[in-house]
C-alpha cells in the first residue's frame, strides 16, 4: 500500500506492531507484523483513490 501512496504523492506515516515479539518461536516464523498507515484528513480521499487503483 505504501508504494501506491508514494506514487500518488500522498504523505503518510506508519506504525508497526510485532504481535509475536514476546513469544519464543522456532523457524519458520510466521510474519505477524501489523502495519498501521496514517494520512492527514486533507489527504484521506486522495489516499483512498490511490489504494483502490490498479
């Protein structure tokens, strides 16, 4: 998604959460990372168009 926002010129910031960080895991490890992407209210419509475009 971030590449679509960048291509459309939408400014954004991200926050990541690793939901399995506190567990000891064995390989292969599943990627349970959650990425939250934030855009300004002014860019919200532009971001929605960018995300849903082909």
